[in-house]
């Protein structure tokens, strides 16, 4: 059977759905494709009595000598589709250059796929990605995130492989929910166990913090710790990193509990996954103070000593990585600092450096790509939601104004869980912006951050969420085009130097 023609030829008549050509594919005696409807369905045309239809649910009708099955985008059908086409199963990506493309609405994957295609290179994408903490306000589960990515990948005909990131996991229960949904990339977030107070502690305070460390979980003693690091020099691409007892004490006091927690999560994941392949990222980026080079070395060496295997690590870099806006700080200083972090990653395990809150940090992408030498992972999330709002601004000005006005009301409370600096005093009033200028709010610092961090409140208000989804599902090409254009700016600097 020729999958490029048979299915569409089997759907004659004015009332028959149009099938996306990018999705057409054959398997055995059946042809599969996605329809072009506001609520797309999976169309399967098979020989009558075909076993290919047995795993799918949908509305069946006769088509010549065959059967046409129109299937909703349900969890059962997504699972059956992954079973039919192995390229729809997420896989591990290794240490080559990669990018995580978060999707808070479940509609962004087609635009993400197009951007990755257009960027070229060997950049490996993660299409299923949403943090556990963001699923509740968006009303989604790990399985729904996976399934939404499945449908988007299938619709666009992406067959080059992709990962699925179970993001910001804090507990074994979080891990279990994502293992059950088929994730392959697990981001551990032990940030609650990082003790930022260590940075301001005196010698007595550090001594007390060291005494309280979970030495049993660390499989260590204070004496052995100092024997491993104190009075040692580490050569890093021509740079010497010297450690003394004070530096080692600070690193352990600040990150010891986080290391122990990450090791606990890893062992739980390892036991749960069994012989299934998986990858781990460790994230300590959401802290008040930067991760020094000595502290990064400590984290990496201690994780390795405890048997943790990971492919990427997200330190807290110098400068400010606020949500949805460009890097705030000295770009030259960032590159100098990042270069040493990259040298540590090459020296202590050959893993990627991860850029969290990486959306829209255009000014530092060239420096990060240059210094990482292919060992880099870019993680984005909320910027896809902002492109959804850009789409709405062009198509439904009243809805966009309503979302923006509500965001202004919610910002004072919603900003508490983010490192942001947008000011309500600097933000425009909803009524002061002409319709043709609405999308320009998304290019202004204060308004953009306000819209970014209030996504949860907007998406839990049913009237706004429902209207937003109606606009996006009615105009999928507008949304996909905005996403492709926006993400090309993110991906091109990394695609040029991507490694495998």
C-alpha cells in the first residue's frame, strides 16, 4: 500500500475530513493519518477485518473493500499508535546537544517540530516536557503531556527520535508517575535541600551545618571529605582550581543534602526502571546564590562517588535567568564563568551543561554554544505559552485584553514562586493599548514577565482557558508559525555546533 495516496483517496466527498500529508504513513495493511479539523482525529483506512484496527477505538464506516476508522485523540489511541510506530516512543538522547521544548497547553508540538527541522544540525529535541509543579495549574497529568506530544509528532511526521523530560522531580512519587507514562529523561530538582544560608555563615555556622549533614546517606565522613578535596588543585583546560578547607566546608554545607537527595531519587528511579534505558539531569539552578566552580566540582564528584549516572547538570550561573526575558548581567562575565563550568563537565564525567529558564536568553546563546563544545542542553517552557498569547492578540483582541487584565491582578501573588523583577507600576494599562499594538506587549520586559508567571492563574480560570483553547484549536497554523519563528532564534546558535 502506498501511504502517500491511499488514505486520502479513500476519503471522498464534501463531508470527509482532509488528511495532513505530513502524517500519512502505512503499517501492514493499513494507512494512518491525522485529519485537519478543529478537533483532529486519527484516520485509519484498512482492509476489512484487519487486525491493525483492533487496538484503536473510534467510529467505523465502510470504504469500498475496506474500513475507515476515525479515532479521537484519546490515551488508548495514543498508546496504540506508539505501539504501531516505534519512532513515536521517546528515547534516550545521550550527551549530544539537545533542547527541551515545554508545552503548557498541549498544542505546541507541531510548531516545535517545524522549528527543529528548520534549525537543522544534529540537535536532539525533547518534545514531551512539563514540570510536575506546572501540571496542576494546567490541569494535566504526565500521561497527557506524553500523549499530546505523541499526536503532535505524528501529525508532523517527525521520525528522527525525541526525548521525554519528566521535569523538576522532587519525590519518589513524582518519579513513579512519570515512569508509568513512559518518560526517558528525568530531571531531579533537589533545590529544597540546598542551604543558601551557608554562603553567609561564619566558621562556627559552617561547622554546625557540617555536623547536621546526613553523613550516612552520603556514605561519607567529614574526615574523608576533607581528605578528598582540601589542599588539592584541579587542572581545567589550563586553569587551576585550588580548594582549601573553607571552600570544601562551604560546598558541602550548601549542597551536601541536595547531593544525598539526588542520589536517593536516582536509586529509586534505577530500581523502578529495571532494564529500561533512562537518562538523568540534576538541577540546582533555582537558588539565590550562584554555584561556584568549586561547588560544581563538589556536586559532580560526589554524585559520581555515590553511583549516580547523569547526562546533564544545571548549576546556578552568574547573572540572572528570569522567566521569559533575556539574560540580565554581563555577557562577557557569563562566558568566562560558563567556560570553567564547561571544563568541569568535560573533566568530571563528560556531561552536558543545562540552561534552565533558558527561554529567550538570546544574548548568551552564542557564548554558551561556543564554550560548551556541543555538551549543552537548552530547556524552555513558558515561552511557548507566550507565543500562544501572541497568536490570540492577533486573532481575538478582547480575549487578550481580558487575559492581560487578569494577569495584572494576579501578578503580586503569582510572582512569589519565581525569580522575577517585573513591576506593575511600569506595565501598561489594558485600555491604553490599541488593538494593533497588543502583541507588542509581549516584547516589553515588564508586561512579558507578568504574562509569563501568571499562566497558572489564567489556565485555572475556566472562561479564559476555554476561550484561549478555542482560538488556538481553530487557528493551529497561526500558532505553529509563531512558534517556528520564535524557536528558530533559540535553536540556531546551538544547532550550528550540535554534536552527536
